[in-house]
C-alpha cells in the first residue's frame, strides 16, 4: 500500500495564492466584492475572518 498525502490548503492559503496569480490588486478585488476598504482582503488572507457565503461568488 502506498502512502499518499493530499495537500490541503486552508481558505486563507487558497485566497493568498489565487490573488497572487490573478493580476488584480486587493483594492480592485475588494471593490468587485462590494467592500469599500481593501483591508478586508488582508483580513481574509490571514484567516482572521471567514469568507461570508454571500461574498464567495464575487471572490471566485
């Protein structure tokens, strides 16, 4: 039996990677999500608050 591990990322880790590869600024992403302050993206990336379900579609 082989031992294979699936690398699982937290939502915060996934967001950090996705934003880094998106070519968009945190300001633009926050505006697209309906937030006035781009600091929310940093808070989401740090895992300090969960991504609200109603904001999951815009962030995708």
